[in-house]
């Protein structure tokens, strides 16, 4: 049973400014993530999903709104507190393995490296434990050039776990591997979530991830657009079926002003081309249609 929210995001705004241009990357994002949740954030390029991940990871500062992670208001952290937060609260897995691994070090040396900034003992033993956890104990002495893309990514996950973070953030972790390897990597995330109770947030453009996680949030134009939540009957059978084939209920998300985003393909399917729709309450349902239907009815 999931408990309180570990990430609380309210009306989050991020504006990137250059000399001649302002880009609104997030425009009022509303999103809460519970302790111990395994979830994915999907969206097209430029939708704001990676911007959100960078905010939670402490790599970028929000422009406005509210962002609280593990009880900390990220707006109020000074630079020293932000360094401590990044070191102890979050772990990052990147799509580009060059950001994860140092090529001239062995696998276990790569995993041990972040531990040098702590006072912990048994660093090598702990590094080997983490490699076993992600199924890479047998490649502990291998260097980057001796490993496949999938093996490198599993070691990257072990590195992200080196300082026992409460939240694991993964940015397109399967983007540079084939489907089979990607499925295996996602299985590793599932096992870590189940065995460690780790909160895991995966950002991706791959909608097939909905078969591997309990909740999928879609971001469109910097706002939460819709959610897909695992049906409990399927969640109970997770270990048996291995994935959530067609097992989610999908919901549109209302913001605090009662606004909802309607997918463009839905609007196109009912012939809506402009910015006006017909909306009626019929038999306990809100029905949205094309304004042209009024002309047909009145004609």
C-alpha cells in the first residue's frame, strides 16, 4: 500500500530565457508521486517531461509554483543544501552512458566512485552487492569497451543506487538499447521497486512502458494531460503475468481551475478544427462535440 506523497508538484512553471527568446517549458504542471511508486512520465519531445525530471533531481531551478521532494521545498534550498539533497535523496540514470560511466574504470570501481564522498565502510563490498542486485556481478572487472549497451545501463543503475537514494530518476533509460534489452532493464527497475521499496520515476517517449509500471502520466505542452493507472486485479497478478497487457484505466486530468486537455486526435476525429466546442451535460455525463452539430440540429 502506497503511503504519503514523496514528490508534490503544484502549478510548477519553468521559463528558459535567452537574449532574444523566452521558452515556457512547464506551464502550471500538477503532479504528485507517492512513496514507493513505480511510474512513468511520457510525452513528445519538448513536452516538458525531462525539464520536470531535472527539477526533481536538483539540476535546475523552478521559475514559479511549488515543488516539494521528501519534505524539502526545493525553492528554498541554498547551494550547500542543494548539494546535500542531490547526494542523499536522488539517484540519476541517463540515456547517454557517457554521463554514467568512466571508461577506464572497471564496473565495480565505477559503482564505488560515488561512495568516496561518504564516510561509509565496506565500499568495495557494497559496490559488488549492487552489481549483483542488477545482475552484473559476473562483469565486475569489465571496462566500458567490454560491455554491451544493456550491460552498461545496468551498471549505471547500480551507480545511481550507490548512495542509497530515496528516489531513482531515469531519463530515457531504454532509449539506446533494443526492445529485448529494454524489457530486461525495466524488469530490473521493477525488482528494485519491489525489493527495496524505492520510488522510481522514468521519463520516456515509449508508450509501451505502460505495460511495466503501475501508473503512466502523460505531459502535453508543459501540463499533466492524462493518467493511466493499473487496474488492481492486474496489479495483484503482476508477478504471474510479468507485464500489464491492456491493464490500465486511463483518466484525463483536471487542473485546479477545472480545465482538461483533450488529445488533438480526439478533436480531429469529431471534426473540431478551431478553438470552440459544444459541451453539454447529458444523463450524468459531460458530452463534448463539434459546433457544427448545432447547425445540423437547427437546420
